[in-house]
């Protein structure tokens, strides 16, 4: 079997169509079908089920596909890394992250990158949860990942900054004028819960700390995206625990917890970053350090 055949299989599965895959690969549909059949002969059975509308993986295909996908993505990363290490001024750098980091951390970093390295295009892969981010990075979706420190990650992990966790309430809320708030004071308050809440030792930090304070947080609404959760809290639906950087430009009050709580922002990858990937990591460290200093002064 060849890498090209695996690339063709991945394209068909991701496009859910031989026709669209052939267009994306700039090959004829007959050539694509021939290569897929050759791959199936090599592995000893059908990988795809041709349906009236689209295609789907067979049982053998479901077992084979993750390995083919990882091989194809790794080959693309290897090529990008080689070009970057060779001093290339063009190409792509793929960054995976959770939505909260994409809206809270990356805009300023990407703007600086565009000015400094206009020939190297950034491609962002956004995920709703840290679990999904870690899983997709293990599958080779991007060159670098930006997010909370991953658990048991086998590759390089670099701390590039810290995010300060705060409580979000409307400006008219009695808590808005406070310098800090103890969680025990919020036992009777409803909460806005988000899929991206911090997890410590396999448990959500808010649940653990509220239990220590003697109560179970009452959920008013649960969201998948942090930006939705912030707007819910700003409207007075409930109190939200989130990172301070997510509140830029929004009309709400941010109140630190007592005691204060922070967590690391990290860059992690499957191999040691080089070239453009290393430059982007350093830029994140520079901006993250500046953010930390601003947080300390606030």
C-alpha cells in the first residue's frame, strides 16, 4: 500500500463522496476509484461501502481508517516541518485549540504573526472540549495545539502563559463591586456551566471547590461554548467561572475568586517544534507573558 492510496481513502471519507474527493485531489474519479480498489486488494477486503448517496466505512475500514488518517497527517506535518526548517517563507502552519483560546488568546497572536510572517498561512482547528482537542492532536490534526496542560501527553509541552479564572456577573449585580468573592458566598446562586470548565485530577474544579465549601452548584443553563456562557452570565442567567481573557470587549463584571485561581496555558505537539512552529510557540510565550503581567496589575 502507498501513502497516496491512504490519502485518497482519507479524502473520500472526509468528503463523504468519490466525486467531491476527486475534485479536491484534482484527479479523475476513475483514477481515484482504481487506487481505492488497489488499496482494498492490498489490505484483503472492502474498506468502503458504496451507497446510493455517498459512502461509509465498512467494519474493516473503521479499523483501518484511523491509522491511515494519522499516516497522511504525519506526512503532511513532516513536509511542513522540513520546509520551515529549511527557511521557507511560505506554506501553512496548522494550530489546534479549544474555542475559548481561539477567541481569547489567538487574535492578537495571529495579528502579530500576519505582520511578521505574511507568507506562512495559519490554519485553525477549533474544538468544543479539551478532550476532543487532545484526541485530535493524537490523531495528527495539526502541528501545534494550544490549550490547558494535557494529561499524560507523550510529546513536548511548553507553558506559554497563565489564564486567570474569574466569576462573571452583570454590572448591576451586588458582587460586581467586590474585589474578590469566596465560593461559599454563592451557595444560593444559580450557575452557568460550560463544557470548557477547568478539570483538575479528573474532576471539574467548580464541583470540587463548591463541595469543599459545603454546597452543590445549582445549574441554570449548560452550554458547550464559552462565548455563549459569558453572554448568558452577562444577561444575569447565573454566575459563571471562566478565564478573564474571554471577557475582552464584553459588557460585564469580572470578580476574582478568593483564594485566586489560575491554570497554565500550554503549547503541545507530537514532535519538538522547529522552524515556523517554534517561532509561533515563542510568540505565544511572549504574548502570554505580557497577559500575565497585565493580569497581575489588575
